[in-house]
C-alpha cells in the first residue's frame, strides 16, 4: 500500500487543524529572549494557509515576538489578515486552551503541532516547552509528551484526528536541577487509548543537543530545512511525503555535521510511516533491525473487545517488562508503565522496535496476562486472551513464544494476635505458614497468652520449619495485630542463633512487618485500589511515596491521603509518637505501606536517605524507591545498623536509627484466617 493510500479518504484542508506557536520574549528574564521563533512560526502558518490551503479559522496561532507583531511579515493575503486578527500571546493559558479545549472539539482528520522556542527535558525525559509567561517562581510550560498522550485517548472523539504530527524546533537539554528553576508538574491525564491513532514527531535535535539559528536569516535551521522540503506541496502530498522529508532533513544535517558546519541532528521518534512501514533514522546509516511486525487491524479489534471495561491487572508491569525480554529487545530505562490503561500499554509496545526475531512486544504482553489470569482463576478471560495470541501468531506468521515465568511465592509465617473479648491480659494467637499452600501450624486454643509466650511459640515453629539455621525456610514474618501493637518491637525479638545461647534479632534473620487489616473498616475499597495501582506500576512511581513531616500530621491528613490511588506509602519524618495521629491517617487514607521510627523522637536520619536510591542529581529519588521491595530493603537497613554488633542485639541506637524502623506492610490479597479467634 502506498503512503498516500493510507490517508483518510476525506483528508483535505477543511479537515486539517493546527496549533502554531513561536516564543521569542519570555517574562522570566531578558537573557531568555530569542530572535527567530516567532518569524519561523509565522512562516509555517503561511505554508499552512498558502500551499496547503488550510482555512485560517482552523489554525490557532500564538506568537510572542521580541519587537511586537507589527514588525513581522504578515504578507498581503486575506488568510494572513485573518490570522493576524486572531493571533494570541503564547502564554500557558492560551496554549492549554487551544490544544486541550478548542481543537479537540473540532471535526478533523489531521492535527499539526508546530512549536519554536526554548525546550528542556524534565526528570523523566519529558519535553517541556516554555511559554511566554514563564516566571522566576514558576516556569510555565507545555508538557509535550503528556499532551501527545492525551491526544491518543478517547477525550478526543474516536473517529477524529487519526493522524497527528508534532514538529518542534527547540533545544532538548536537561533542565538544571536547582532551586532557581521551578518547572512545577504538568500532567494532563487522559482517558482510554484509542487504537489506530498515529503520531509523527520530528524534533530539531536529539536529546542533550541545542537547536541552532541561522544568524544571517534570523531563523531556525531546522524550520528553514523543513519549509524547504514542504515547499509548494499540497496538503496530501506533504502528509504522505513527511517521512521522506524527515529523511532528507536528517541526511542534510548529518552531512553538515560531517563537514563541521553544525552539531544538531534532527530526530523523528515514531519509527513508522503513515502506512505502518518502519523507517528508523538509524536505518539511514544501515544500523538497526529491518523492522518488527506490528499488530494489524484485526488484532486491535480483538483487543478492544478483550480490554473493554478491564482495570489494569496487578501483573501489568511484570507483563510489560517480560514482553521486551520475550521479544528480544531492551527494556526502557525508566521502565514505568505508559498511561492510557491496557490499550495504552499495548499501543506503547506496538510503537517500539522489536528484536531480530520479528516478535511484536505486544503479543508476549497479552500472553503473560493470559497466564496470570488463569492462575487467578479467571479461566474465561484467560482463554479468550490465549485465543487472541494464537490467532495473531498464525495470521502474522510469528515465532513460538516461550511460557511466561512462574510467579515466585515467598514463604511467609503469619502471626495473628487479638485482644481477648473480656479485655483481659494477653492475646489470642494463631500462626499460619503460607507458601505454595497455606498450613495452619499453631493456635492458642482460645486461651490468652502473653507476648513472651507468643515469641516462644514463634521461635519453636521457626526451628521446626527450617531446622538449623532457623531462617533457612521462612522469608518473612508478618504480625497481624491490634492497632495498639503496631509500634511494638517484634523485629527485636531474640531468636537462638549458634552456640552458647547466642541470639539474633528476628528482624535481622527475616523480613519482619506489622499489619492491621481489622482497622480497615470503611476504607477497604481505597486500600485495594491503592495496592492494585502500586502493583500495576511495578512498585515504582514518582507519586507512590510521600514523606510526611510533623506539621502535616493534621486531622485532615487521612482524607488527603485517600484522595486518589497515590501515594501508596508514607515515610514518616516525624518526632511525635506514631499513634499521635500518623497511623490513624495512614489507615484512614487506605495506604497499605508506611515506615516510621519506633516510639517517635527526633529522626536520626531521613528515611528517604536510608531507603531510596540516588537520582541523577545525587539526591534520594522517591520515584526510584521500589515500594514492593521494602520488606527486603528494611531488613538490609536493619542489618547495616547492627553491623558492628558481634553478639546479641545492641541496647543502644546507632546513628542511622536503622534498627528502630517499623514497617507497616498490609497486603489485602494475602489475609489468611479472617475469622475471629474468639
């Protein structure tokens, strides 16, 4: 099929819309001012309303020129006169209004986004395009990556804008990481991804490079080359010829670089033509695979039915990661799930280049979902997913897939304690061992026992289960306790270890966590939602962890934490005892995970410093902290704090405070024996 044959039959000037932005003047500082972007944007608008014959009413033109609009060359045409009258300043308010409010309501087939001005890369690689009203307190900007994700969803009517092209003449250098540069956070969210929408992105530079202006022309070199390629082409000719134009621009800049006449190199991100053929820019130099197969329309139709009404499964991140391995290609560096639900994940996978085996990563992703659905008892959905995989493999002549890895199930000893019905001394107790199967191993038979008696039984069971050493078989010990025992020192319980009555703290030998499922009345839905969201993110997300200080522990904190599925974990940097408001807020907010220092008091070391790996700026990065791995991480910190103690647990607190950490780890999917022990 030819590229032109792939275009919507009705595509024409009347069904083409555009956002065109040029920013030369910035409120933040005169040193930010540029000369050329407003002129470049106007030239692109002139091409749109000239050779491409797009009605001026379909173009949203936002300009902030250095010398005012009257100094620009508007040319003498009715279309440009109309644009001049409708032109607005390139402020964030006008950009968002045009791109996320006005244009989505239009009935069209093609959206152009052209931007010329300053650009910076955020901490997750997102391109932030600064607006004219960027100020020292807040650098207002368009998050282009988030906006493009938004445009792939059903917030734009499903049959509209199947083709979208973003052309960006800006730098793509990292934003400085200091207090003088506050970009804030812009994420526009989105609905469910719409299959079949195609986005073409052409940037003036690769990541880390600066876009150059021609000093004689006062114009961006990239825009000049782009308009030279578009020339007098009609709209349909320009759209179908856009991949060829991108190749030509790329080749021209490559030759300039080789001659020492330039350093920037344009990059097109979407590696597919409008007719779905691969045209990776690395292929210009003969590097890279010839191209992996992609899903056809029949596959997309099937997924639309399979995923309709389905929430993101908890295994989604694991499936996403395995899909790259099964397809023979590298997992993305950031590794976070793309937005847009299940269809958004599949669309992200389908847009990526597969390995040499020709397997589209989307197929092993669905195969993994089928395997886990069967394990979870959803045989109907698992069967439909497997039918889709088989049919897609046969139709696209794909190789055989290896089976997904079986989930690793840790061996966990559960200890449940209840206050006696009469409120007397001691606790009713029961113990389970859960691995591949669940086994009831001990119960107090309705007789309250003191905590020392519970400890003796726990030590005895550990020895029976694992033999010597006692920690050989049990990975984690989970204490299901009344609210008042959440701060108890279970991790410090001495366990026999070695000769001559030597002991070690339970929290050094095993992962030790506390739980309080009986206090989840009224917040169970939030608890399950947050845990599911955390699993779908693979345990890591910039919003998964919240550090709470003393001044934030108010009567409203629980409601704040319950406002959404994130955060999933609280790190308490508080001096007050945890029962003085913090734990109430955590439970009311439905959070499954929290870490604090036992007993309160001035924190020895910030928990983020103890638990989170360092980010690119050398500081602890909450988004890189794997919340799902916290039981193992807390044990590491406890062991590091006890490293200087050759014998029993030390009586003094080390400088890090690591041996005084308490971890609440309340997994709603793993609650054996909910019936009361009374």
